[in-house]
C-alpha cells in the first residue's frame, strides 16, 4: 500500500515530510518544495528570480497535488489562469502575493492558503514545541475585547517577573493593544532571544510597566493531575492542548506517572484542541490502543495510506474522552480512533468536522503554501469533514455556566462537562467491579454503560 511519504515527493526524490493537522483545523504535510516541480511550461516568459517565480511555483503545486473538495476546480481554467498571471508585470512581492491569494481564492477552499514569510515562520514556531518569547499564554476577552493573560508559564521570564493570570496587556513596548487580535499581540511580544520587551499591564485598576528579557520557551502540550472522587476512585485527568512536537513525549510521561499513582481510569480532555502534528496524534493513539486502525488517508488519485496501532499501549484502564466544537483535525483523529475501536467513550459535544489534509510547502522566497492534498477517514471509514464526530454521551455548558467558567475550573467539579465525563467513567468502573472484564483490544465499555442511566442535568 502506497504511503503519502512516497507519493508527494517532487521529481521522485525522497524528501523528509512532517504531517500536520494544525491551528484552525488545518491539516498539513510540511516540506521544502523544490523551486520547480518539473511540469511542462506553458509560457516562454522568464520567471526565474522574479515575483512570477513564486506565482508559478504555487500554480504548479496546485496543478499537481490539489484535492478538490468544493467542486470548483477545473484543470482547463486553471491552465488559462496561469497564462493570464504570467503575462502580467509585478512591481514587487506585495503585488505578486496579492495575485497568489486571488488565484487561491478561486478554489473556494479555506484550507488552501498562502503564507507570507512572517506567517510561515509563525506556523513553524507554533508546531515546533518551543518559541522565543516571555512565557505567557494570552487570549482575547470576548466581552471587553482586551488582551488578557491566561497564565504565565512556570519558570519563564514572565513568571519570574510576577506576571499574573487575568493581567490585562494594554501596551507592548509603548504601543497600545486596543483593537489588536491575539495574533497581533503575539507578533509584538515574541522576538529575538536576549532582547527586551516591556509589557504595560493593568491589574486591579493599577498600571504596571514590566520589562522582560525574551528567552527560549518550551511549549507544554499536556497538563495532568490525579482527581479523587468521593467514593475513593482515582481518576487520571489529562488535558491535551495541542499536538506539537512535545505532545507525544509529554503524554507518555503523564500516563506513566498516573499509572504509578494508581489511576483507576482516565479522562482525556481534547476540548478546544485545534490539532497539530499528525504523527503526534498517531503516536498518542498508540499509547492508548494496542491494536486496530487509527486513521486512513486518500489522495485525489485514490492512493490510500493506513496507520495502525502497534501493540505499544501504556494502559489498559478505561478512558473517557472529552470533546467539543473546538476539537479539530488531529483531535478528531485521536477521538475517532478511540471511539471506532471501542477503546473508550466520547463525552461532550460534536467535534469541529475537519477531514481534509493539507500539504504545507516552503516556497523559494521563504513564503509558504498550504494545499489540500487528501482526506482522512476514521477507522470505520467515516468521512467526518463538515460533519464532525458525535459524542456517545452528550454534555453541554449553558450560557450562564460559560460566562462564569474560568481557566482554573477546567478538570474540576466546577466543570460540568468534566463532571459528566467523571460520572461516565465511574459507571464503567462500577461495572468492572461487578465482574465485567475490561479488554483494551476489545473493550466492553460502551455496552457496560446503561444509556438510560447516563443522564445529566447540566
């Protein structure tokens, strides 16, 4: 069976690939593409070392690899578009980038998009597992539209300087953050290692100026803790925030530590996890599954690549997976593998529904391109694109609960969805105690749950 790794290599040469299912539900394969893909030229115009070179490179990648999911792509029209674009003159990269974005917009595919050099570098940082910055997680307050500190990362410049959760960032190096997106603020706060950035913070109506020296920061993808129920059950709670380069290693450490502490079962929290590296999702699925298919991908030519468990599961204990509408891409691969293999129960809300794979290519001038090249299916062959994965046990937060919910409440009894997951897990543990055996290769968890009894007033 052919592999994506051998299919998408320009000119038949072996190229190292890194498969992503990243932020905003974008799935991708990252590689540095060669300047030309060896396709026959339809114009005699000189395009080397000009803005047209990037335009033509993007065109060729689409022509060769694009999987049309919207039904708007036409090969003849695409060839005519190339001729039209290459006869024009471009004053510089800004004009050529605008032409590329217009060309891609005609595909009506939000996941096939152009990244200028700065945007491409940010994507690489977001999936690398480390960055150069000050060590804070930030968000945009939905009510005030202000940039707020979610939490400082322990042991980082921000943590040592006393930056606190709920601090409002009003300035970065004297520049007001009013009207900024989180992406705008991130670009200002990140910078060269050893350089200084001054954050203007508002805390309890007091304005503070905090100078910080940027440093290399490791991005932790996993939080874990042991929760003990009133009846004495030990629940290993693991929150996976993204599938970055550290995720698999951190998940392995978390499971092993919780096993040592005597976890009776697990709640794996994938809520609002937008995805990340595909290989990380496969590695993590193998930590929970001993046997079975994990995911399959199909290209426009019908070539299929299947990834399976390999007998390396770290625990055989019951697991409940928490999902919501923000669980996308790699999160859906992991949750779909657990659900279809009957390894565990999904609790929460329907997932995002991102079933397309993108290839992220580095272009000749340092810019990048994400292009849809394949779709993926769950182990049962389900295409979840635009449909999502339905949980086995539905649990939603009310508007009132959402307004009062804080980051500190996640994974506690103040978290109504976690409570639903914990209750579901306890029912399965009770059934195990009553004599039902648990087999990680053919779990009886779903049948052990009495659907009529699993009701939550949330």
